[in-house]
């Protein structure tokens, strides 16, 4: 999870919402990313989506059933949908998504294991700092 939070810090430094993700296979990071929605002008460029694409390219396969995604914030419904289709083996997230109703009700693949709250305070603090800095600019 610390590597996902490190990716979130990179996003923060680049003016992106600070969410980071890494995908691990057999104790090796095979993909890492952070939000790129502002950089790419793409509302789908979430950290998870970028990491899924990178991991699939690394493996040369679309299914990630042997992999674990570590992400600093609970995935949104769009990302959970992509994770569903990738058949990701496990999802480990930090902070709970509290702003968007329904995020926690998204449906993962039946075989996906989900664990939340890992380093949650650290991940949440980064997100709060980001939005506080945006509010102070306005």
C-alpha cells in the first residue's frame, strides 16, 4: 500500500486528485499509476484504469485473476466495473470513498477478495490536503 500512496503523492505534486495504484503479481509490482484525468483531459484516466491497462500489457493478457490491486482510495463504480471484467484476484484499498454514493455498493467479480482500510488515515490525509489547497485558491 505504501507504493500506491507514493503514486498518490506523485499525483498530488502534479495537480491531480491524489489517488495511486499498483498491481502486484507474485510479490512483484507489474504496474503502477496515479490519476491522470487532468493531464490527459480524460475523465476515465483514474489510477486504477491506468494500472489495469499497464498490467494487462505487461502480462499480454486481459485477465488479472492472479494479481492484487493496491489503491489509495476505494475504487469508484467505473473502476470496479473494469476490475470486474479483468477478474482481478484481490483489491486492497486505503481510504473509504465517502463523497460519491454507491461506491461501496459496486459489484466486484465473485472471486475477487476485497480488503479496505489499509493505511487509510495516510491516504485520506493526502486527499484532504489536496482539496483544502484547492479551496484556498478560490
